[in-house]
C-alpha cells in the first residue's frame, strides 16, 4: 500500500525528531555551508577571514578622524608603558587578515596592530587630492598612530606594505625597529611583474585589469597568480578562488591606479634613496628563487626576489629565521 505525500513528510519529520540534537545541528550546519559554498562562495571566504582573525587573538576596531576618514585595524593586547607596540602593514590588495596566522605565533606580551592601509580592507578610500603613493601612505600611517595614541612602534611590512622602511627613515623618533618581508624594491634581476610592465611601457601599452597578473578576474587567473608569487603551492578549490576574486573586484580600479603609481621608477627607488636614514635596528626577510630565507643585519642586503609570497602559509614557513631570532631582536629593539 503506497503512502501519501503527507504521510511521507510526517514520517521524515518524526525521523528528524529522533536525531541527536548535536547531529541535527551538524547536519544543518553542513547543509548551510554547502549552500553558501555553491551559491555564494564570497560569503564563505569572508566568514573564514573573520574566524581566522578572531582565532589569532585580534579584535577588529576602527578609529575616525575629524574629517570622517576611517582607519580599520585588528588589535591584540594593549599598549603598555615602557614597551614598544608592533605595527603590521599588509601587501598590495590585501588587508589585516593576511597577518592572522603570523600574529598567533608572536610572543603574547607584545601589543600588535594590523592596519588596513588606505583603499584596502575596511579603511576609507583615499580622498580626492590625496597622494596614493608611498608619501601619502606615510602621512596616513602617522595620522593613524596619532589617533590611537602610539608614540613609538616596531613596524613590519610585507611587499607594498614596506612604507615600513620609509616610515622608519622619515619618522625616526616614531620607530624603534623595522622588519621588511619580501620588500618591493629595485633588484638586480626584474621580477615577472616589472618585466611585464617594462615590456608594455616600451610598446606604449598601459597595464589594464585584463592584462595585469596581480588583478585576477577569474578563479583561473587567481590560481595562475598564486603559482607565480608563491613557492609553496597548495590546492585551493575553484569555488573558494571564485569567492576571493569577487571580494577583490570591488576595489580593482583603485588597485590598478595604485599599481601604476608604485611601479614608477621613483617609487621603486624609494628604499635605496632612504637607506642611510634608517637608524633603528632593522632586518630583511626575502624569498630568493624559492630558497630559504636570507636574513641580514643590514637593510642594504638586496637580492633578486623571484618568488613573492602573498599567502601567509608560505610566509609562515619562510619566516622561520625571523621567528627563531625574534625574541632577541625584540629585546634589543625595545631598549
């Protein structure tokens, strides 16, 4: 004898009632996650970012100046009298999230701030007339430190986040130490992006959203970018890559404008022109042909950077030298 639709639905409802509450919650969470994964991968990526930041111990905060410009940042701990805070500056088109897996390994007594630079993360876009290059970023970083009441800090930057070195040179009284990870600088051998930029410029062609490898438009484009810039490769599902691309697209026009500014010769030469003004303790951590980290006491150490890590798993592995020596370096810098 066949059952009616009503009887089948009622039987299914009774079956659900018999499930352990924990199992029911797990099944519901799995179903919701699967739905988000296939229908809105962008939301899943956002959720992962938020959980990773919270897991690192950072709290998400913001501070607003008198003109309404908003600085967004992640913070772990509190400033302590007589102790230097640590300011983390992310790379091109990234934000505070990129530091999450690093922060959890830093000594717990250190007050840490991971700032979203102008036009990145949740920080306001540069205002009309603002200099979006390194000089403008330096002024915004100083303004941020003034707003949150930090007089002196250890500045650490990755790639484009290396206004850290310029900040140390320009505001010597505000920096106790500087760490430069994969700094964007002139090197004896051009990286892929610089070579592409030079070739395009020579033909009178400007980089666009469709031709710039650092501004992927599809999941395949993003996977290709990761293969170029990361030495340690890991499989990333296409749906996750798709979600990440969708998140980046919102600010791609600004990113392209910024990239053109940073690729100018004057921007790429900024470090070399300011090296002699860095008087605080400093260290450089770079990828060189995918080899182990080269760490030197002097920031004058410049080598070809052929792999330029943007994912923090790669950077975590490559920063082994930095983390092993960090305690001693920190103690010396804090004196």
